[in-house]
């Protein structure tokens, strides 16, 4: 899948150790999606299994990513169970970048929320 190849190239160029680690984890998730798509009997079982592979810490906030995540899951499933054509490959990349953008917005939002100072 071209998306995985692109992410592997980005890891080597990434200056941020944090971002490089996230990309490595993302590559592992995408490879897991491919495996689940190839070994699961149908789309519903694939989707159910794929929603809980660590998209967020302990998958506690994965529901916040549901819409773009489902688009990605559908695109990867179509790629793995279809012709593996350039159209399916491109759909996976587009879906991935939307999911990643949404996830980063949530992460930045969490990090920028002020923490109340304890009172004496």
C-alpha cells in the first residue's frame, strides 16, 4: 500500500521524535488493518475488529474519531479485498490524512486545555 510506503519515508525525514514515534505506531496500525481485512470473513467483522486496535490510548477516545476512521476502514478493506488498484490506494491515502488531521486536532486540543491550579 502506497500510504504505508509514504509513512515509512516520512519517519526517516521526521525531525520530531514524538511525531516519528506516532508515525511508526500508525504504520503498525495500518499493517494490522491490512491483516484483519485479509483474514476476516466479512466487512462487518472487519470493521468491528478494526475499531479497537489502539487508535487512541486504550481506545478510550476512539469514538471521537469515528467518522474519519470509518472512511479509512472502508478504504483499506476495499483495497485489500478488491483489485488493489490505484483508485483504492488513493482513497486510503485521502482517508488517512483526514483521520490524522482530526486526531491531531483532538490531541492539540487536549494538550492546550488549561489545567486548573490546585488551591492551598
